[in-house]
């Protein structure tokens, strides 16, 4: 089992940019601005809102066409 331990790797020596993110995550530091957070939340919520409201609009359209 001793020979299966990995002490280091030179397979990928370039930094992918995620290391800074994970370091900030471990140290509880924010690596982005508050504006980005709020803007991102709104952009992510819009498709879900449309997805949830679309069936209601379809039912209303069918009800209006049939004349209730």
C-alpha cells in the first residue's frame, strides 16, 4: 500500500484559475463583488419564473378561448 501513495504530480503544472477560488472559499473570503452576486441571482431566477408561470398562462389562454 505504501507504493500507491501519491506525493506529487507534474501532469498538469499550469494553474487553471480555480486555486484562488478554493483558497478564498477555505478562508471564508469573498472573491467577487456584491453586484455580481445580485445580478447573477436575478439572471438565474428568470428562467425558473418563466418555466413556472408558462403553464398558468396556457390554462388562462384556453379558458379565454372557450369563453369560460
